[in-house]
């Protein structure tokens, strides 16, 4: 072959490589775009009806630092869950995000074995009432995406409980820069729970490379809900609390409701089960006759995914002179909500935000993103900010309370952080929207709890001054904005 021919062949091969790389790049981009905007599975982004609220309970797990400098806790949410399960006769539907004993690098010695307790109570109740249908929905993080076995899930399956591991591939992608490529190259590889050799980011047992590759998609079924029959009625519980051992010292809130709203909650869970291709929850139990609320304008509404975002922004947009906004949040980064909070203050509303300092994550240190740069932005706009006084645990609340000058109040409380990933139809999320007079027990209790923590009532240190974690770094703010916009983050 002559030199001229060799050069021609070299140019031809180079053109083929360039064309192949171009096709791969186009496929990567197309995959990322499509799976970021594709239609949602049926039943997501639910806006339920505004139903009468005959019985509502507001529950809270509180954590504080006592006069002795030691962490103290007052936990009630999980015990209420177990109590509701323990009386069920017909149906239990539980959707729980974190359900494991993974502790990361945490060495806390006061963790409660929540995952084992919940598994035991579900199994015992299923065995005690053979006709009871128990459906347990969860996220694949609990097996590190099939990289390890979950003894709790296995025991529940053996006891006749229908375990539904959410099919996250059906959801939109929150991190398209990686997920677009992952869907082309790695989704088809499956996984192996016996072949781990890499360190586990959340536990001790080694995991596979395939688990790590799937973990980088940064997506989850983030719900924490419970539905049970309760005599002739039904009860539903929505909470920010996970049945996760290393989360057992976190502060959290929960709302328990009865009546017709529970069937909207059940419909939202049926959607998860259906797109995960599990043949459960096909039969709808009979609806009870609605009972009148104590006050005619007390209502409860089920919201999921972007319907939560829309309701939060609508509520903030309605606030003005003389109204009070009180926000308790683990992660706050959603640009639409931040803009709406600032707008409420501009119209004369007072706004207070009690935020987690984003310092701790199961024994690992964090750099304060996103809450610290967001807090700096909010304080400049006239929002009062305090930090939860955390000592290794998280201030895990996800609630917004608005108290209006005319005596009305509204509470939106649930599973969702106020972030793009949690509110823009990427993660499954659930919240309850309560409306009523400010004196409505659940609303007044939520307000009293916020006040107690804000002012450190009872010689308990719940919160710290803004200056304790103030961070006005422009670089950190830029980091937050890039991470929020691209999905290259865990929040």
C-alpha cells in the first residue's frame, strides 16, 4: 500500500470515528432530553379534592439540646404508625422511602431499630389476621439497587406481604447529564447481590459497580405514607419521617387524617404500584359516608409531586400585609418557591424560616449547600432565619404554615423538600394541605410547635441564631445554583 493510500485510509477511519462519536453524542443528548420531559406515569401529580376533615392529628418528633449539653428527643410518630397497623383488619398500604439499618459513618449510640420494628409489626399483624392485605411500597436504595439483599423485605415476602419495589426507570430523570448515558450503556446490565467489591456509600456491605452507576441517577420514591382501615372508617398518615434506624433521632412532622381524603391518598399509591407492574391494589375498598367536619370550612386535600409545588406557590402568592409565613424545612432550594417567599415579604407579610444547617448526613460532614446560600439570599430580602440546633441528626421537617390576618390558616406538610428534584415531577412525593380557622387544633398545634422551637421555650435549645451558620460566599451560592439547575446533586 502506497503512502497516499495509507493516508487516505487513515482519514477514512478518522471520519468513521468522528461520525460514531457524533452519533453517540446525539443519542446521549436525545436520551437525556426525552427522559427529562417524557409523560408521567398515570396517576402522578395528583391534586385531590378538598374534603371535610372530621378528624385530624398533628404529630411531631422533636430533638433539642438540653441544659446538660446532651441531645434529647421526644418521638411519637413511629409509635402512632405501629398503633395504626396493629388494629388493621382489612388493608394496610405503607409506602416508605428509607427502610434499612444503614448508618453511613454515624456512630450514634441512641439509634432505634425502626426498620426491624416495622417489619416485625407488619409480619405479626399479617399472621394474626390472615385475610388482611398488606402492601409495602419502597425504594430500591434499600437494596442499593439490587446490590445487596434486604433481610426485612425478604422476611415480609415470606410472610405473604406484597412488597413493591418502585420502578424508578418509569420516572423522569433528574440528572440527565448522567442518566442519558446510563440508559444507553448501563441500564441493561442488571445487578448482582452476591458480587460486591466496592465500598458501600450508605452501609457496610460491599456493592457492585452497577449499584454505583445507578446511584448516580439521583432519583427516588421519596414518599412516607400509611393507609389502614380503622373500624368502619379509614385513616391515612403522611410524614417526613423514615422508618430508618439512622434517622431515628431526626425531628419530623406527621399528619393523620380520616374520611374521604384517605381514598385520594390510596389512589396516589395505586399509581406507584401500577407503573411498577405489580398486581396489587386493584380492588378499591368501599368509601365511607363522609362525616361533617367540626367547623364547616375545615378541609384536607391530598397533593403529590408538582401539585405540592403549585399549592405552595399559590399559598405564598396569597400572603400580604398582616399575614405570617412559617417554614420548617430540611432542604430549601426551589427557585419558584424562593421567589414566592420574597414576594410575600415585599407585599408586607412576615416570614420566618427554621432550616437545617446542612451540616450532618449520617456521620458525614456537609458544606451547608443549599440551605446556607439560600438563607443568605432570604435574609437580604427581609426573611428571618434561624438554624435548627443539630448535633449529628437532621432537622428533617417539610412543612409550611400560613396564618392570615383574617383568622384563617393553612398548613402544607408532607414528604417533600422544597427542591427541584422533590417538586418538579421527578421524585414521587406526598403532602396534605389543611385549611381552616387558626384555632383549628392541628393548625394551632403546628403553630405552637414552630413558636416553641423558634424561641427555645422550656429551657430547650431547639434553634440557633442565623449568625451561627451564616454563609455569604458568592462561590457557594453559584455552586448551589448550578447543582439545582442541572440535577448534579443529592438534594
